[in-house]
């Protein structure tokens, strides 16, 4: 019983110290700092190959289709209402964001959130919001494939490295350079 009383006395003494410390801090005008907020969760980056299709919202003349195709970081987008609005845009992705430009001031900006792209597209002086879900985007995919093929055709291809050709003993680079060849004779 004495041990139990001693243990309770020790617990009361320690809790009193903590209360006194907090009371002293409050009296001095300082408090303990609240725990730090957890860091924000980063959005996943766009995949290397993906297609998205969706529609604009808030367009008075009727909504327009938005198609987006990503091929190794290069992005092609197509905006069309089936009547007279049409715009092709090109750009790139950085992480979970994309920025594309077309003719004149045409522009599309978007972000990947929960597997869908949402953002804004502007043509001329008009601007609309859009959302595009992962799925087929046939027109944008065709244009993106053509652009990728043209890029591959126009890329400078590195030449294959030349294997080291052994030089016979007693031959130095200067004699080879002067004669243009090395004569392989007896005794070499």
C-alpha cells in the first residue's frame, strides 16, 4: 500500500511540473508551437503515352470537344465544335501540368487530377473551362503520331561508334596520318 501511495505521489508531482511550465509560458506570452501540418500530396505526373477526351463548359454557342494526346512529353490537342470552331494546339507536359499553344493567341492549360485533365482553353478572345477523361482521342492521336514520326525522321541520328583498330607494334599515329594507311609487312 505504501508503494502505491508513493507511485501516485510521484505521478502528481510530474503533472504539476508540466502544468506549471505551461502556465509560465502563457504568462510570458509564449506558447508551444502547434504541430506542423502534413505536406501536401503531389499530383501524379502525366504518363508518357495517354489520351484524354472531354468537352468545354459554359460556351453559349454549344459545347466543343477537347481531345488531348500525349506522346513522350509532347502534347497535341484538338478543339472543335463541329460547326466553325476548330483549333490545333501543341505543347508539353511538366509533371502534372500542361501548356499548349496554337495559332495566334489560342492556348490550352490543364492539370492532371484524379486521372482526368481539367483546365481552360482559349481561342481568340473567348475562354472556356474543360474537363477531359482518359480515353480515345482519335483526331489528336493521329496528329500526335504524325508529329512524332516527323520528329524521328528529322532527328540527327548518332553514328555507330567505330571499334578500336589495333596498330602494329612500332607504328605511331603520325606515320599513319602521313601515309593514310599502315603497311603490314613481314616482321611486324
